[in-house]
C-alpha cells in the first residue's frame, strides 16, 4: 500500500488541517521539555499585568500544530523540513480551539520539494500564526 509520504506529485491548492485544544498541563509540559519558563505562560498573576492580560500559550507549542499536519498528512510521513517562516499575529490561550491549515503553493517535481503556506487560527477565525514552509518529500530522500 502506498502511503501519503510516498507520493511524488502534489497539486497547488491542496490543503490539510488539524484542530486541537491545548490544556494548561500541555503548556506546563512544553515548558519543562523546552526549558522556556517565561512567566507569561505559567504565572497568571504576572501575565495579568502584561499586554496580554493573562497567560498565553508558547508560540512554538502552537506552531507545533503546523509541524503535525506536515509530518502526518500533507506532505506526510517521512517528509523533512527544509525551512519554516513564522509570524506570530495574536496570542493563543488555554482552552481555545486552534486549527492549523497548510496549503500547497508550489511543487518542484525535479527536486522533490513542496512549498506551502501555513497558518493557525483560533475559534473566532483570528490568525494566530501565519507563515510558509518548504519540505523535502520522503520519496525523494531514498
């Protein structure tokens, strides 16, 4: 059976999404794993005094939703990141429904490179993260 990663062609406009709700436990686990103990993510009293008026989720934890879509769906298992550009547009908060969406913008069939726009939006439709990614497709890495 042929997996998504073994594909050797992509169509401009092709999309995939992933939706998740992060918990405070997710944020604390990410903080321990990454070493990012910024109090804006962990200390409600401190975070309330910032422009965010409360705790926010680590931007890179939110961005990991993009990585999840790329690594599991489009282009899929076995693909390898070559680059990712991100712009953090709005804070994400614990309990919000966040949806990552990736869309193919270009396919270089000679080199096995796929280019995609990436974004994460919250349940209100606000863009939390926007960016672009370039990946090498697994079938070209063998």
